């Protein structure tokens, strides 16, 4: 199943409802849960990362997390 990766918005706005509804499909078909790919940007707040981790735990589903050195260096809150 592939729904494309809508990186036009933050974690909470990019087809979130659709991604969560897919988890029932995966479970019915004995497939591991997958929430999709998420891209961290320079303006991604720490709270959104925590939100994604909570969804992953709640649905017992993985997700791909795309980032780079530049994005991480722009987030001083990550290195407290």
C-alpha cells in the first residue's frame, strides 16, 4: 500500500487521518503497521516529534523519519 508522502505540511497535517485509518487494514491482513514517511524540517517543533512517537506506540506501527545534519543543528531544543 502506498499513499504517497505528502511533505507539503507538518506531521499533524499531512494525511494524518488517512494514515491512521490504514492501520486497521494492515492489522486485518496480518501486516506490520506503518504510518508512512515524515520529514523533519528546520521549523519542526519537538512536540511534533513527541506526537509522532506517541502515535507509533499507540498503533504499534513504525514510520520513516527523514532528517539531516542541517535540520538537527537548527533545533537547539534537541540537544538539551
